[in-house]
């Protein structure tokens, strides 16, 4: 029994080292052409889905990241001219984000690249296995990672 548990542990370590750690980097290849990370693209995607305007804290909450993490992503997008930021006139503590014209074009290009990349993954292992893998990862995340176990 202990040997089987150790084999599972080794498999888990191997998956962590060779799959999970590299997943974001692998996904970022799709957004490399527009000069941003996958996480930065997701901020732009969220803005696009919200009619090109949103509050940074709403995006952070939706994505389950800290305000500090979203601020770092926003700084890069501001520097590239993909978004603008302004104080909310209704509540000066809130920062409104908007996609610029350049940001809209970059988001569209990023969306096309990410969709093509994802379709490549699905074509390699199939839709059913992709769905199964996502279901298992979601269950793992909900039952173990989110619970702090």
C-alpha cells in the first residue's frame, strides 16, 4: 500500500514539474506575438467581455487574484497602450479600466491566437479527454486546493 502511495506521489510531483508549472508558459505562447503574458491577455479579455470597461477589483475578484497581482498586470497593459485607467467619478477609490483601440485590436488578435492554440490541444487529445481532464482538475481544485488541504 505504501509503495502505491509513493508511486502516486512521484506521479504527482512529475505532473507538477512537467505539466502544471509549464501550463501558463505554454498558454502564453499564444499571446507572445502581442507582447503580453496569458494573464495580461485575460485582463483584456475580461474588459472586452464587459463592453471594454470594468473596475480592476471586479476583474481581480473574478479571476481569484489579489489586487496587487491585478495592479502589476495593469501596469504592463497601460505601458503598452492597450488600456487606460481613470478614477470612477461615483467612487474615487475605484479605478475604471478601458480598452483602447490598440487594446481592442490586440485582444482580438490574442483571442484568435488563444482559440487556435486551444483547438490544437483539443485536436491532439480529443474533446472528450479534454473535458474529462478539466473536470478532474476542477474537482481537484474545489475539493483540495480551495479548501487549503
